[in-house]
């Protein structure tokens, strides 16, 4: 069975063919970069994204002649509003990092509605207010999965799956429907929102592609990565190290807290099938690979992200230098938006290798914070940690991660495991894989890295405190 996967990330669109026997092949990618017209604003060209989706999808299908089904993986909470008749976007897409609705969220908090600006709810309302203040136009609103399904189906499908719908901030407490009180507070008509569908299950035809294969799987990117790394049983967890770092943990039931646990994690639906949700939790590092980009693009002390390994490995340790990767604030467990990055312990002997190593080790230490928070809120032990994303190819970082978390690190053979996860979702619906046991059996890490050293976690906690509340007014904001 040949499965086409459309994987829409923050910086581009990838299409690939996945087969149970051969894995990921015939990959095509087109860059679709977001723009930042002002501080805190993150936009993207939704029409260009749709064009990229069709271009790379048709290239991949042409490579193999035909495919049996389609899976979609996507950046979550990024939002598009478009005209139902023409299919034209009515404004820019708003990226998940976009903060233009912060004031709206604070106003809503005063009305008893707790919404964060990284959710889709206030993004939908903002775009509607700009394009249709009187709510008289026939518009569609949705996250990127909805936009991709609409594009592939030639405008026949307006849907979102459970993993993406949970990131709207518009669902009822039982996660079964859109929540009318929140819709009323934001003046969002039900008619603009997509129908909720299962993550695993055929929902309609990709009629814009040759052969009109069925779209049979939709997953938000982190849930796709979780499934793509074979995490299907309680206690299994992965971290994806991209721009940020996202830890996702499988649980056997819904977490007991509705929004945020004591450890600063939040509940997620990992996937849904036949109307039944599978549950987990997520812990967030706001900046992971961003710190390596800072070394390369702003400080100019490494030539490439890969070069950070070579430079860091030239010294046995950081020489006492410590780095807190809080360029955008701190996520789990403290959620301190006023925290900022800190480089401490510098002496006359501190040079480029020590600083680069300290940055990699600081990201590893923050990952250990996520693991501890997930175990606290999930009530389960994480025996081993699976990793994917660009930083999973950095040996110095992965060893630091093993040492900081004091557990084995299993490295994904597919750096972008989201593609595999979306294929597994579609393949489960179409019979390529029989069930969870088959998915679990696909996991074959390219490397297992055992701890060989340790970090002083108490000293790290003190280091972290020095970076917190750098901007007290921002630190006081809670969503």
C-alpha cells in the first residue's frame, strides 16, 4: 500500500510517499516561510501554502503513479479564514506564535474565559473582525489541517480532527462539540467552523489529485510525531527538537486537570478513532533549535547548526559556563513569559567551545525539566525517551540529553517523524497496519544513547531562577 503524506510545518510543506515495507520515499518540499511585519506578529501566505501543497503532492503522486490514501500532519493552531464560494483567503494566515491577540485574551480572562494567544480561538475572531465585522459573509475558518483538506478536496471538505480541534480553545469540556458560550463571547458563528472528524478514518476524497485517493488520517504535528515514533502505550514519550521542544506522553486516560497541571503540562488528545479519544499530555520548551540559530545567525560563532557539535565536542565540558535557553521566555513548568536567556559563569578562560557546549547542555537541562514535569502530572515513569527533529542528529546534544535526564535516549531513524505518524494514521484506517501492536513494532531507533555522566540539577534550578522574571510585567501574565 502506498500512502501520500502532506506535512505542513512552520517553514514549509513536504509531501512524501510511505509504504509499510520501504518507509519514506519520493519526498518533495517547498519552502513557505512566515513573515513578521512587527514584533509579536507572525503571518503566512495561505494561498502560497495551498499552491505548495498541490505542487508537492502532485509531484509525489507522479513519482509512483498512484497512491491508496492520504495522511495530513500540520502545525497546530495556525489559522486561516477563507471565502466559501471562491476558496480565497480573506487575509493573512496567523501563525501559532502570533501574539496580536494578547489583549483580547486578557479581556476574555476578565469575563471568565481562559484562552491563550497561541490557541486558534482569538485568531479566528481577529480575522473575522477584519474581513467580516458584521458577520454577513459566507466564510470558512480553520486551522492548517482544515485548509489542507479543503485544498486537496477541491473545496468539498471543511473538517478538523480531534488533535487539532483541541488547540482551538473552543471545545466543550467533554471535547464533543464547539462551546457556545465561548463562541458567543468571540462572536464566532458556528457556520464558519469545520466539522470535527476522527484522526484515523476515511473522511473524503482528495479529488484535486490523480485518482482521487481518500484522505484517511489527520494529526497535529506533535501527535503525528508521537505516533510516528511508535508511542502508543501509557508511559511512552518523545521530544521533538525543532524551533521549540515538545514532549508528548501517552496516558491510559484523560488527565485529571482541565487546562494545566501542577507541573505546567496540559492535556492533549493524541488521536481519535471510531469516536474514541486517546489521551496524553504535553510539556513545552519555547526555544530549542532557536538557540543554535542564535549562535549561528546572531553571534556568528558557528557556521551551521551541525557545526555546533564539532565545536562543543572540542572541549570535555563547558568550564563552568551555564546557559538558560529562554530567548522567548520559559514554558513548562513555570510559564514565565518575562524570563529571558542567560549566560552565566563566564571567566577569562571561557571561549567559543565552552559557550557552544553550554548552549547545547542548557537545552538538554530544559528537556530534563519537561520530563520531570510530565512524570509529575502524568503519574507515570518515563523509562526511555524517544527523540526526533533537527537536534536529534547532534551527538553532543543527545549525549547531554541522556546525562541530564538520566535515562536512555532512542533516536528516531526518521528525523521528521511527523511524516510517519500521518502515514500510520491513514494506514490504520485503510488496513496497512492492523492496530497499535503493529505500530509499536515499527519502532527501530537508529541509535540508543546511554547516560555516561550527570548534571547537578540543584545547581541548574538555581541557574534557572536567575533568568526568571527578567521583565516582571510580562512574568505576571498568565493564560
